[in-house]
C-alpha cells in the first residue's frame, strides 16, 4: 500500500537518487536551520526525542503518522515560501515522509543525512579531533 493505493503503483516509487537530492550532511543542515529562513521538523517519536533535543525553540515536533498536521505544515511552508528542514533519528524514516511531501506538492524540503544520530556522531568526531 502506498498513499492509500493498494496495490501500490510502481510508477509512484521514489528512487534512492531522488532521496539523495534532498539530503544534507549534518553541518550543512545545521547551518541552513540556523539561518532562520525555514521551518524545522523533528519527526522522531516521543521516546527518541525525550533524551535529546537538537534545535530547541526552533523545531516543531510532529509524528509521521499525523498526516493532517504534516499537510498543514507543508501548506504553510509553500504559502510562506519557506523550505522545510526535517530530521528523524537515523535518516531512514524520512524516505517514507518524502511520499507525503511529494503528494502534497512540497516546494522545497531537505532531510538531515543519518538523522539525529548522524548529527551527534559528527559532534563526537569534531570533539575527538580537537582533543588530540
């Protein structure tokens, strides 16, 4: 099943290359987010979010299963001509979100490569490099 169609139409499947077009490495993602020009979405579940916040005060929390809220956010981003910056926990769930973004005509959106885990791994690498 895909977007309410069962069986899914193979012509609607998105390729890995299409997904990669919307991926930003953690450093670039963070830079773009802190420019203040976009809407930031944390789509991790509550348990994943409980222990770590990436962009406090800027991000909106939304469940991937809350399709109506996602549609409203996409509509708002398009109306205000703002990009969406979206991250999950590992960079795997956003692939499914991309179907909703495309189906709802999201104009500009980006995902953080490897999600929150990638972000924290990047910080660890930088820290370890600086203490050598």
